[in-house]
C-alpha cells in the first residue's frame, strides 16, 4: 500500500528567533567591511557598515515622523537603493511595510492604501510610463489616512531625512529591542480568484527564516554575490533576494530598476556574481541576447528559477552555457513567505525540471483531497497544502478570507493541484482556482470583472486565462454588450488605460450571447477557455505552477 502524500522538513538547523533588525545588526557586526549592496543604475556601492548607517538615518527619520510600532508605510517603487533602506528601516522601528506593485494605477493604489490603513507613502517620482506623483495627486483626497507622501529624488525625501537629526540611534535601538519576531512587518497584496487583492500579512519570523533557508539551500556565505533582477515588491526579490543575502552576509547586486537582459549579463560579469535569480522567461531572454557568448559568466555557481515550470532545454542551457551547475527550482506563494519546496543542487536535471523539489526545513507539506480534506496516497493528485513557521499571520483585516485559506489545524490551502512521488518530490500539475498567471504576475479574474462591470455598455463579463507563448497566459474577457453597442478589444483596452495595471488589461475581448453554465447555475470557465483557444486559434491550454 502506498504511503500518504505527507512529509516534514529537516529540523537540525534551528529557526532564527531574532527580529529582522537583530539579525541584520549581527551581520553588520560580523561582516561590516564587506560589500552589502551594489545598485548599478544608481551608482551605489555600500559595505554593511555603510548600509547600516543609511538604514539608521531613515529609521530615525521615520521615528521622528511619529511612526509607531504597527503603523503601515506603503512603498511604491521599482528596484532602487531607497527600497532596500525602507525595507530594513521599517523593520528596525517596527512599522509594517506595505508593498505596492509598481504597475499599479490609481484604482489599485487607492484600494491598497485604504485597505491597509497606510499612514505614509514612500514612492519613486516616476517609472517607465507611470507618473507616481501625478497618480498620488489624483487619489490623495480619497486616501485621508495617508498623512504624508514622500518621493525619492525630490525635496520631500530630503525633508524626511533631515528629521533624523531629532532622534538618536539609541532611541531607535531601544524601540527595536522591544519588538517581537512574531510581530507583523510586511503586507503584500496578492491576487486571488475572488475579487480584490488580499493583503498577506507576514511577520519577522515568517520572512527572515524563509530567506535564510532559501540561502542555505543555495549554499550562501559572506563570499556570495547575488544578482537580483526580480522585483523587490514580490517575495522573490525582498525575501529570497535581500533577506537571503543579509542573513548570510552575502552581497545584493541590483542590475537595473527593471528587468533588462543585457544589464543582467553585464552585472554578473563585472560584479563577479555567484548566483542569479529569475523566472524562466528572464533566463530565456538572457540566453537570447545576440552577444551572449561574449559575456564571462564563469563566476556563477547557483541561482533560483521560480514562478512557472522551466522547459528541459532551458534548464540544460542555464547549466551548460551560464555555468549555473547548482541552479535550483523553488515553489511557493506569498502567503507562505514564499517558499515551501525547493530542489537541491545534487538533484538530477530531470528532477529539477519535472518537480518543484522537496519540502523546506521546519515545514510540513501534504497533498489532500480537496473535497474530504484527507491526505491522498503518493502518486495521486490533490491540493497542495503546507503548515509551519512560514504560513502568514493572516490576510490584513480579512478574518473570513483568512479562515477560508488556513484551516483549524493550521494547513494553508494553496488551491494548487499537486502530486507527490515516492521520494517526496512534488509536481504542480494545475490550479483548482481560476487564477491567471501572466508573466509571473498573479491576476484575479474577479477583480478585472468587477472593474469592467463599471463600463456603461457591458451587461456581463467573464475573464479567463488563455495560453500565450511569451507570458504563459494572457487575459481574455468574454463580454455581453448592451443592445445596439459594440464592445471590442480596442474599446475595453481604452477603458482600462491608466486605471488598472497593464498586465490586467485584457489582451483579447470576445462577444458572447450566453455563458456556459452547470445545472446549478455556475459558469463553466473551462469551457470559455476552450472556446477562446478555438476562436483565437491559440495553442493548447497549459497550466503554470
């Protein structure tokens, strides 16, 4: 008889029971003269001692601004040195950092600021086509709880930093010493299948340990230099990247404010990076650079690929052409800080491609029947569930949704379909939920539907994910329009412009008279997906982990 699809991670290396700041200060004490942060597009190159001094200045400034333990500070910016300072400064004074996606527009910004109860906004002035200062001006009146908005490269940033003179480092250190590692320290908005984003609330203990054990799986020491082209506002950047580095005394190397393959290859070569992060599409883009062979990537040893399954051929090229013999695959979700499973450096290429690895330390995982809740035998499909230190504290101010996600026994229900083999390796085979994953971004169909309902000519709308060769999935909206009106792709895209993030804007809009339904009146989205694939002549529908 087959064993149950359950396994628990190793516990020989103890969990870190410090706060983020206490752990960071220990690293500064041990490795103060080693390089901590290199931000190439801003010309920043700081040792741990220098980074600590800048973090302390911002922490004193935030303290002097009247921020208390548990106050929410929203951070809306691409990858910059100020982002890193804000991450560690808020942790030092016990304020909760609220990550705002740089692609958010006014509608989403207003929601996140108000739902989180943020009292301060720290933001880049602009990025790509986003004028953050103007968008803030557009929603400021609707966000009365935000007492102050501060923009980098702006007089407001200098004004904020000048306040640091009114508070001593000793006052900040005393505040930090009184914090508990179970205090919430970070809110990350994650799209689900049920409407508006939910604020996954993570503690020091959650994310510090996850970053640490990700780094352990990669074999990090103070001699490693980690190239982080993935965005900070996701766990991949700020937890697996930043905290993975600072918990080991490693160096964070930031190649650019957004992903650009040539800047990544240049950073690896010139900074002698030993590790590189990315989603598969990033590695494909890097391998596709015309002058790829001219870059010296011999310093690379390891790295992490996450976000979606990696094609076998890509994995082979990453190992052979990028020198990443020890590259690992990681799987998780924001609500679990994020990683639950990871492949090991000694796993075969087949295991690194056909699975998402085995359980992380101090974590339990199982595959359960979504109907009965019972653990299924190995080799049988079910819902991937996880339990342990990494499970979030809650969804911010969403008791009911928290209870739906985390059961009474502490199991986080991921909504992902999985199979566990005899050796404990997990394969993610699909999703129970209808979540769309476009280029690594989670997109909630319900959120887009709710927004499109506000269009005067749309009676009803259903949003599904359809296959896309570039992004894995794209957004497709099926629309019932009012008599005598035409609602097409151009109409909808124009309506969405500047109001919702670009990756949520439907790529395709199809007209429909009646939605396919079950006998109980539930819309059958899988039939809509099939219809879209046929109408648009797309390749077969595939799921991403």
